[in-house]
């Protein structure tokens, strides 16, 4: 997915930029970059963070960075921020999103005799493409609006200029941007959790498609927000950090409400409740408190060397990380009927191993409750699960087995309570060796978030959404 942070200050901004960007490490796994603008122009550093912390990679660069304005980004894909020279002036750009029609847009650019320098493996860098499209227009505002109308998918962005920072949210608001303020400085961030420890307080949530220009004295709206919004629901269920708010709704609060909803719809006889660390914990606490059943930690995450931020792209290494970071506690497992809550089931490979470990350690029963419906559709708007085939999803694999390998009637399997949905869930349960398995109903996820269904993107669960 990815996340970014930008700051404009009347003093040197580099410490705020460094730590503010670091607070987005849970959103990206591959590349990170910082760019500042000062009297010497634009200065940039980019590093690979697949096998190390953001802070470790950039600490040595800090003595070479200074200035009152800067942007940083952590990304799952392309190297950024990029520095672009144009008739609008030189600017740095960072983006978050997914461009589905990138080849079409690149061909149009080639027909105009344009060229791209940031290519890898023969593919166009989406951030460079966005920057070049902006430069076709007579102002930054016109260029950003043109991009918002041209792309299919989503794109939020920060543009660093010599005068300040442009922050522009995706046209349908699939990814968030919040403005923070403190004495002598303003910031733009994907995550509100990046603000409090740096002394910022929330000043404004950008609306879908809204554009603002930020200086050390404040921010000015350059384009009003649109009427339609489709913010990603998975931000609250999984992606977002517990301390963050989106649309003024806290992540941990939503997870707690999801857990309570699971409990209200359940009548299973169990001894204890647990959450798969980390994103399953909030859901499990909600379940346990609603049912008045003890919450325990039968799996403890070893954080010193196996943090969530270390997540390589190769699936075999991802599985190794998932296995090694969770240590079972036999004293809490043996002789227990345990119910686990988790945010979702993607492939289910590691969950299957965890379930077997629990039985090996003496669990009498292992039940699973997931905080959202089964993932059945590929994400069209963000970079969620891009490293996995759709057929690798646990739900799609079960449907293929039930349908004899055919890809059909997916919508019927998405309907909670239907015969086909029940058959799919049971197929997944048996493959994972669970005593029981229940998925959250979509209407309960929507209610837990607290926004109208038409303002949420739920495409990965029910195939809906604006394209």
C-alpha cells in the first residue's frame, strides 16, 4: 500500500520528517525515501527497506538533509520521492495508490514524444508518470485535477515545491490524508498516529479529491472535495495502525466493535479468547469483553528481530517471518478450548500451521472468528495482495474446489448465510483443521466502522465499488 508524510516549518524540519515518515512503516515493505527543499534546491535519498528498518537505513543521511520543507514516503513498489524539473518549477513528488491504466497513459505520453527515465524491468514508474501528467498543464492545481480524472484506480499525492507542499487526496478518497498543526509548523500525513509524538494536533481531514497548499503559516484549499467517497474499509480492519483515525473514526475502536459483533452472533462453548498478534488483538478484546470470557495470549510475538515492518516480497520468506515471530505458550494452551480472532484470512497457509501447533501443544478445540467477510475479489484500487494470485486466496481456492476448478458464481459465495457461502466456509475450515470457523457479516463491519455503506470500498469482499 504505502504512506507518506510532509512537513513545512519555520525551523529545520528534518527530525519531524524523519520520525513522521517512520511512523508509516506498517504500510510499506519495499522502498522508502526522503526529500527536502532548501537553498541548494531539492535533495533526496531513497533506500530499499525489505530487510531492515527505515530508521536504520536513513540515519546516516540525516547530516546531509536540512531545510524547512520536506516529504517522505514508504512504499510497496516504486522508488520515490522523485525530483522533476518542469515549466512549473522543480518539485519532488510522492504518491500512494494504484494506477490500473498505466500502460494506456504511458502510450499517450509516448505519442507526444515524452520519455520516462525511472523504469525498472521495462515498466513505467507510476510516480514519474503522475509527475509528467501534472507537468502537461499550466499549474500544479490543474495538473493534479487532470491526473485525478485520467487515472483508473487511486492516487493520493504530496508535491514539494520551493514555496510549500501540495497535498491532494485520491478522487474517491480511497486513501486518507490528514493535516496536523503545531506552533510554527504544519504537516500532511497518511496516518494520524504520526502526529502526536511530534507535537502536532489534527487540524483537518482532507475530503475525497480535495487539494490544499501547505506553508508554515497554514493551509489553503485549492480544490473542494467531491461528493462521492469510497475509503478502503480494510484500513480499519487490518492496514491501519491502532492509534490512527480515518474520517475521525479510530482504528482500535472499530476493531473492538467488530469483535463485539462477532461475539453477539456466536454461541460457542469455549474457555478462553485470544487474538492473532497484532491486528487481531483489538477484535479479540471486543469479543472477550462482550462474552465475559478470559482473554489470554497463547502466542507471543517476538518483536526484537521479527517486527511487522520486516515483510519481504518473496512468499517463502513471508511465511518464514510469520512462523518465526510467533512463539506458543504451552501453559496457556494445554487442555483449553480456544477461540481466536483475526483481522482476515488471506491465504491461510500460516494459520494452518498455527492451528496445528495449538493442537500439538494440547489444545482441545481451536475456533476461528475473522473480523471481515471472506476475501474473494482482487483489490482494484490499492496494492493489497499484489504479490499473490487471486486463486491463492483461501476463499477462491475453496470455490475452485467446489466448482471443479471453474471460476464462476463468485457473487453467490459472497452472500453470508447462503448455501454456497456455508459450503465455502466449511471447505476452508476443514483445510485449516479448525474446530469451527465464522466470518464477520459485511453489514456488521459497516456498522462497526460507522460510515454509510456507499462511502466505503468493500470491493475485496463483495465485488462492489466505483471504477
